[in-house]
C-alpha cells in the first residue's frame, strides 16, 4: 500500500482554497442581494398599486377633514377637494416640464375656518404674468403632495432672493406669513388651456428591481458554476489516492 500525502495536498492548494473562499462569499452575497431585490420588487409593486388607487379615488373633502390626521407621506397623490379663496401673493418655483422651462405657481388658499393650504395652480412659462389681483373664491380639485424641503438638485432655496427650486411648504408659509398652514400642498387639476396649467403631475416610479434580482441571481449562478468546474477539474487531474 502506498500513501500520497503530497499529492493529496496538491489537490487543494492554498490558491484554490483562497479562490473557493472568495467565490463562496461572493455567491452568498449575490444571493442575498437577489433576495433583497425581490423584496424591493414586492414593495414597489404595492406602492404603485396604492398610488394608482389614491390618484383615481373619490376626492377627500379637506374642509371637513382634521388635517392632523393626515400623514402626507402615506397620503401622497390622494385626490382631494377644497373650497376657499386664493390670496394674492404667488411664489414661483423653477420647473422643467414637457412644455419647457418655467415655473410652478404656488398660491395660498384660505379656507372659511381660517386654515390655509398652498395650491400649485400649475405651470407657467417664464415671463408670463399669472399673478392674482384680488382674493378669488374657488373650488380646487387635485392631488395631495408632500413638501420638498431639500431644495433642487445641487441647488438650495434662497428665500431672501426669492429664488426657489423646490416646493418647501414650511419655507413658503414663513415667507408669506401664513398661519394654520397645512403641511402639504395640492397640485390642482387642469382647467381649460389657460395658464397656469394644472394637471401636469407626473406619477411615475422606476421599477427595475426584477432586472436587478435576475442580475444578482445570475452572478450567484456563475460563482457556483466556477466553483463546481474548478473543483471538478482539479479532482480529475489529481492522482487516485
């Protein structure tokens, strides 16, 4: 009987062990990322379905609703209805839309009970005068939106210079001196072909999680295939012991 200690040792060399460890760790990591993307896919599909339901539901009457019970994050894109008077004093927020560059026209609306909410009356091209001359009684239908306090991409709001890149409800309220202001704003529906032009809310969510999941699971499979091929090849080349 002959022993082959050296040959048996060559079968699993330090380099092979290191590669196998690395590939194994990568396989576990990639598989975990794939599972995470599957969970994210389920969450995103649920979010899209919920938003679609809210955006096409019967509007919630804000005049008779206790606003402290509204969670803007959980209610974004909910259809709402409110009666009151639009007040003179717009804030123009820079916007880029399918109609080109311009502004969102943000106007305060005062309810009969003294509460206030900001209305995005819609888009207006640059250099267009859309200011109100006096209080205007209106009924607004539209979508509830969440405040945007972080400014625009790489650009911060500058209230002192009246330069606005995002629709920051709290900052608008402070600038306009509004009290009892709702912590959200409303994107008004489109009414005719006049400016400001409402109804331009884009409800769109990127949903690439399935592609990401397939990619991570594919990389997991490649790692496992490489491990299996390498060990099989080395095993075949090793002398029988």
